[in-house]
């Protein structure tokens, strides 16, 4: 089940992404999000997985995320996994205790778009994070008990930066 906790992407500056260009980032009202879950409970017999959307719902305050996770746990005890999109900066803004609390409350996976492991490629595409910040964010998530699912974009460096893009991606993966 996908429930939209936010609209758009808080960063919204990546040149390669057109997913959220027509949306201004905003958090949905907590009562609206919780109502979506209540309506879903009435409509669905079993929900095994929940994804909190939109572009980076990890940008929400920890208290809001904990309220959402609490509602998921109460309404969907059969739910096996809750996942969310987050940017490296979202993860870095949260304290280790906040991330552990989210993991303890049922958040399992944070999907992070690293896109590249090369700082020049990241700068050119407006990612808003360096390769070292991406690594730090992933380690911070994993240290808190969260799984990080990290994506890279093949060819993002173009012909000019292809080798350094590939080598940088390999470094981040390693």
C-alpha cells in the first residue's frame, strides 16, 4: 500500500528528475494521512507492506513519522515492512536516536538515490550532497538498524565523466 505523507520533493533541484517539478513540496496534514490508513484498513483485508510517499517523506519530523508508524502498527499488525524515500540530507539531519526510534517503530527500509559517487557529477546534476555525505548517511541509517536501498544512475556522467562516475559509484558501493 502506498500512502502519500508528503507531496513533491523537498530538494527538488536534481536536473535529471522530472517527477516532482510540477509540485511544490509540502507535508500533508497528519490527520489526513492517518485517515488514509483508517480508510485502507476498512477496505483491505491484508496489508503486508506500506510505502510512505512522495519524493522524500523522511524529511518529515520524527514525531510525525512516529505517529504514522504507530498508526500503521495499530491498524495493520500483519504489516511486514514499512519503507520510505529519503535524501542523504534527510538522514544526516536526524540524530542516531531519532533513526533508531523510527526503526524500533517499524520503519525498515529507506530508499536513497545516490545517483553517482562522483562529486563533480553530483554537483552538475544538482543532487545537493557529496559522495562522502551519501556514504555517511547510509552508514548512519544502517547503524540505526535501518536498511538502505541505494540507487545509482548508469551513464549519468555522460561521455565526459563516465570513468570517474563509474569509479565513484564503485567507491560508494564498497
